[in-house]
């Protein structure tokens, strides 16, 4: 069982036990964080693709710690001017561990599937544009 979630401007494929380093979240370390922006779920048999999100699906994560990412060094140099500048940056990250993936119940998925198939194709087409003279 796995899910694809949207968190911190990125998409992550997660399953229970997955560790993630995401942009710093505004929650305390040691607490749980529920992600409801689930784009796709797969339970081993059926795959549910959201439009844009899967209704009723959620991923529960535990915030293990807040940490700093690796140091990135940027070096600026201007020729013939004796000008040099070194800048370092470390991104603030939160480390998450996925505890469980909650899938939507099948009854809501069946209702959505029935609603999608009940609209006839001819009703959704646009009328042809008038010809220009």
C-alpha cells in the first residue's frame, strides 16, 4: 500500500515507515502531522487517482526532528576587481516518518464512479463554432 502526497511544494511517494526530509513545518517535534493532499493511492489491488486530490484519503506522519540540510556554498568572483564573496546556506528541514496511510472507504469511491459514468458524452460536447465568411 502506498500513496503519492503533496507536501512542501513537492510530490512524495510514501508508504508506512518511509522517512522524509521536507521544508520546515510549523509543528513541534514529536507530534503527528496529517497530510490530506493525497494525489494517488494504491492498496495492492485498486488505484485511486485524485482530481486533484483523493477524497477521504490521508497520510499520518510523525515529526521526528527539525534539522539543517547540507551546506551549499556559493562563490562569487569578479575578474580584475579583487572582489570575491563566499556565501553559505543550510536549508531548514523537518524529518518525518510515515505512520499510516488512510484510504478512502469503497462506498464513496463507488458513488463518485457512478456519478462520473452517468453523464452522457453528447451532453458535454460544445456546439461547433460558426463559420467565418
